[in-house]
């Protein structure tokens, strides 16, 4: 099945409905060659959106992706590259957990150096910052675009009120507006995307580049019998995932969802990715992988999309509940 491309919010760029991100895997589980192999496999399916962040693997994820892109030699205009800024790589008082102008301007330069790129296509504020005036943050993000260091900017895990405040201040002063939000969205985490942001899609044309479509692997079924040795939940620094991945109520629902996937002739992972993409307010579903064969499995979710009839979607809602987060 051919890749579908959707507008990223109210911008003129279009993103592949399935995209590829480096969280957890790049540097931690994948070196430059493995990263290049997976990115090449994703691109064969039509993926044009590649997601990263300065904090991933302490900056090393950006280095790996940048080196992989250099190795692949793709024309720069043929793909979209993103990164995110907030947590920082150092513990200075003005260098971590902030969106102040000094931090943002220094951070984008660091990101571009690690990626070995002249610009990124989208730069995100990775989390909101209640200690910095929204005018300061919005002006700095807009200035990055004016300076040619980014083409667009967005936010990640901001509330609807915070997004509207940033958009409004940009509208007031004629600055570049945020075009997209990067929220968590999956069968167990629905409230924000489906309800909280509902007005923003029409009012300001908000796009969404959603992360964790497989609920950190829970929606692959691989945690049904405990935590495998080679899973992300067994990685140092990801112990916080264990409670969610061993939640018996969720695991019982995962088994019922696996039956739905089986009836459609696909894997649970493919079904879960297609379910996210079925939402018209989702611009792109960010997939991840640690091996090329996982990329192939994920991308074949494209073939499941047409099978998600209203009857199937209702069956899913009966299993998981409608727009109820269970975190």
C-alpha cells in the first residue's frame, strides 16, 4: 500500500502518516550502521519524517542520526528532520528544565552541531516551562526560524491552554506560530488528543506528531508474560516503565485487542499503529525500532488502515473504554 501524506497542521509541508523516531534506540541499542539501515528501510516505504531530541542518549542520538544521514547521502529537501529542546545536557541553573531565551538559542546551535545540519525542519519545546514568560519562549522559537536554524516550531506535552497562549502571543506580534504538538497517544492514552485538544484542530489548525503509539511496547503483546531481557523496560534508566508494562488490567485488555488484530490478519503492533493513524487529527505516528525487521512490521500497518471499519473501532472502544486514560 502507498504511503499517505498529511499536512502538518496549517503549514504547507506534508508528513508521512507513519514516521520514524530515535527515542531509546539510537546510541543505546543502535549504532550508526544499524540506524542508517533502519532509516533506509523506513524510507523505502515512503517515510519522510525523522524525529529526534537533544536529551535522547544525552545528545548521542542526534550524533548517530546525523552520521547516518551523512552515510545515506539523501538530498536534504527530500526528508524532514526534527529535534526537541527542554531538559538540557548540563546541570547549570539556566541550562536544564527551562525554555529561557539563552538556553533555547544555545541549545539549537548544539543540536545542529551534533546533527551536522544547517537547519532542522521542526524544533519543539519538549515540555512546557512555567517559570519563563510565554512571550520570551515564543519570541526565541520564532527567531530560530527567522535565523534559518529551523523551518517551523512546535511543542510537546503542552496543555491546550498553554498551546493557545503561545499561538495567541505569536498572532499578536506577528511571530512564527507553533504548528504542531507532539503528545503521547495510543489505545490506553487518549484523553488529551481526542478531547483536550479538540477545539485546537479547527481553531488554530494544530497538527500532531504522536509518540508512544505502542505504549512503550505494551501494545505489541511482548510483555504478556513478564519483561523480556532485551526490551526497553530492562534498560538502565527506563525502570519507570515497569509498573505500566506489568499492569494486569491493561494486559488483559491487550489480550482481547490481540484477538481483534488476529481477526484482521495482522499483528497487534500493526493494528495499534493503524488505530492511531485512523484519527484524522493525527498528522503522523512516530514509530521506533531496534532492528530492520521491526521497521518492516511497523510499516505494514499501512495495509491495516482500510480494515478499520466503524464496527472494528466500536469493538475496540468496548475493550479499552472511550477516551479514558489509564495511566
